[in-house]
DNA sequence: TTAATTTGACCCCC
DNA sequence: GGGGGTCAAATTAA
C-alpha cells in the first residue's frame, strides 16, 4: 500500500531513531538499569511507528479509493466470477502485501498468541506440504493488514516455516496472554499495537542497516513442549500435531480459533499455558518482568528468539 | 446463530 | 501459461 508521504517521512525518522536506540542499547548492556531505560525508549519508538503506520494505512486507503474506483471501472471488463468483489480489490491487496515487512521464522508451534483467520490453502510446487494463508482476524473491523503464511518444512515435518507479512495495527484483546505476564505496562503497549520486540542480544542489530528485509529465525520450543506433555497429559494440542493431517494442523493451531481464544481469556486451556509463555515473549518482550527473567537466565527461550520488530523501510 | 474453516475458482505477476 | 495469492460460497464447529 502506498504510504502517504508525510507519514512515510515520520515512520522513516522513527525507525532511524529506533535503530540508533538499539545500537545504544548494545553499548549499555552492562548496566541493567540503563538497559531498562533503553527498552522503554524502544517501546516508545515501536508504539509511535505503529501509530504512524496505522494512520498512514488509513490515509493511503482514503487517498487511493477514488483512484481505485477509476481503475476498476475502466479495466474490469470481462470474465469475472459472479460476485461483485473482484479484481480491483485484489490488485490493491497484492500491492500492499508486497510492500509490507516480511519476517520468516521456523517454529515448532503455530501459536503466536495473535488472532489469525485462515483464508486459504494451496499446494505449492516442489513442496511436500501445502501452504496455509492467514490474515488478522481484525482485518476488516480494524483494518489490520497483518498476514501470516504457514508451511511445513519438507526436511523436518515438525517444523513450520511461518512468514509474517506486515505488522499488526489492530488492538487485539489480549485474551491469549498468560495472566502472570499481563502487567499494566504491557497492556498499554499491546493496546497501542505493540507486538514484536526482542531482548535477545543479537536481535537489536538486525534492523540497523536494513531497508527491506527477510529474516529467518528459529524459536526452539521442542524440549519445553515435551516437558509440558509430561506434566499436562494427553490433552496437548501441540503434541497432537504429528498425528493429524495437514489441514487440521494448520487450522486447529491457529490462535484465531474462537475456542482457544475464549479459553485463554478465563483459564488456560489444558496444555497451553507454556505456549502462552512463548506467546507472551513475542508480544510483550519489552515487559520488565520478562527482561528480569532474561537477565537472570530464567527464560531460556529468549536465547533463541530473534524477532525483528520492524524491518521494513 | 454466529464465526471459523475448507476448497474450488479467479486473478495477478513473473 | 503457470504458479502463487486471494476470494467467497459451502460446510463445519461452537
């Protein structure tokens, strides 16, 4: 989606500031207190970027609507499906996708705590497994452009290659968040659209020289999930992955599933609380409690998590 | 009844 | 022309 020029400049400046701050954060690692302050600065940048992006999306959509209708009227002569919703909108959507930030991860679990809705699945050539397509549940009610594509790795069928396209601009209710990670500050951050940031030492360097980046990361949750299985019994959805067929796997592990989301809001579903921990890490990496855990070595996943929060531009 | 998923068809881009 | 991404009607689940 074309970003309105004033917003593009704002976002660009904010990202530069964020990158400088992350470099400074590296230098201040020795001091935990300074690190906390730096994290708050980074939170502020992230929040501002999201706000500017959301505003830009709205602005650009309004700006392009007139142009879009012209193109649609002039160019959609033939061969459409019966529905009125056709090619013009699709073209706009595809352009938007191509210009969004793209982050690819290899994950053992598909639960990232965000509300996704599956809208398609496709067999991909030269791949054993189909690719599933997800969009944010709030695509229409909050104009959130985030998308996710999930495909099982050919070489390791227990690993999923997950591609995140765009960033969440919605204010998703934090239903999937484990309560003990839900501090007041993280609520505020989440409400502002803050989703991805990492305290992993090597994460901060990622965006420094990036203009448009695809980053591959691995979140190693294997041992952890195995442990959960031993404790929680057979109700584990994550441990059912191997026994289900592909379609079921890709859809039933989608956090957008209403059952999962509703259970997470009240009491964690059997077998899910530990995945919730990982989820919280991804969403609320800036939470002071989590960083305390990280600094004291109590949060093993963060060692492997490198989640570039914002890689575009 | 509502929301999510499935799946075949459509369409854009390479 | 084919592959990949998206749409939307039909189906399923809660």
